[in-house]
C-alpha cells in the first residue's frame, strides 16, 4: 500500500456491521467521529451510550481519521448507525467502499463470514481491521492470509489485548515473582468471547508462538479450557449465560494479583489507535504468528477433550 497520499490528510474509514449481539459499528465509529446524543440514546446496546457519555468530544475522539462510509445487511440499521455516529454515507453494497476509503473496519464477530467479507478489500490492497475472533480454525486463518497483499494489511485482536486494566505494571511483576498459573474468566460463549481472555494472557506472558497442550470441557453452558506450556499454565472459563466481569487472576511464586476489565472505551480507543498507527507507519501491529497462537487455543477449546 502506498501511504504517501494519505499521510497529508485524514484517513477515510469504511465500517461494516452488524452481527448478533455486537454493537461495535456504533461505538467504533463514534470514537472517531463523535456522536449524536439523542440518536445514540436509542442504540440497541445501552452500554454504548452509557460509556460514551463519560467522554468529552471532540477531545476524546481519535484525530486525523474519520468513518465516512457504513454498510450493514439492513439498510435501516445502517442509517441509524450513520445518524448516531455521524457517518456521512450509507452504501448498499460493501464493495462500493473500494476506491472511496483508505481502510476498513470489519466490525462483526461472526468469524464464519470474515473471509467472504474481507476478500474484496484484501484483494484491493486495503488495510482491514477484522473484529475478534479473526477465525475459529487455523485453516480459516490461513485462507484469510492467502489474500494478504503486504505485511500488516490484516489487523485483528480483542481490545482486551490493549486494555491497561489487564496489564501488569513492572512493580507488580516483581511482587509476583515467577508466574506459575493464570485463571481467566468471561461471560458468554467460548467461540465469541474466549478470545477476550486468551489474547491478553498470551500477550501478558509473552506466549505467542509457544506450543501448549489443551484440555477442554463443557457443562451447563460453561466452557473450561486448560492450557499448559510446561513452565506455566492457564485456566480459561467462559460462563455462558452467567453474568460476570472479564477477570484475570495471576499467581506467582511470591503472591497473586487480580485484574478486572473496566474501561471499555479506553480499550477500544487504544486498539483503534494501534490500527491507525500500523497504517501510517506501515508496520504489522498484529502478526499471523500471534493470531495463530490465539486461534489454535480457541480451536482446541471447542474440541471437548485433549488437543
């Protein structure tokens, strides 16, 4: 991708949604554009206007980039997203964005549709942020990367990777000593929300690319996945319909530390800033190797047994 033309002006972003239970087109676009308070109040995801109301716009918006185009499979929904998040153009086909925008935000977490929707943009050379989980099998991840035209074109992660709530400070690491075990917990399904706890743990412990043994079990809608790297292990639990915070408990040779995910806006903003930084600096912020480590655990966790 030739970045010279876009370094002197604001980036134009196209956003694609929605998938069931996922309001990211509203929130991600608002983090760039600001929002209309009255229209956003009728967003079907009340948590979004609640945390946006705690910010001050335009000061808290990401500068030098705007969401200019939106598509969803329902025109009326797309028009509501556009009105709420100040997006000037609604398109009838997402391919219409090609030639009109500089990058794509694929704000859907239905991994089974990621390849189909991403392909036209990847083939056109546009950088694309693919919502978590990027894929649920290594085969599907490989299929995506077969269409990558240059390093860093694909960006994907859970925003929990960039959450300061789920990162250990230097003194906390010293106080913990040698980390022996991690317990991580989230509500909802393993398939869509397991990534929220797997990725920050891999990132925290520097375990990307490291082989691990995985055992999993499911009962009463709860999924428990145990990953063992030899020197350290982790238990990942997705609680299904049982409500609960995203929480990571770290156990070391000297003590333990609980980390709880609280600031959704800050995590989304830091993640979106990382995507923009990768475009402007022409760097791969998230790599195929990192994503393969995450997807491998997600895939093995769905197998109900040893993996």
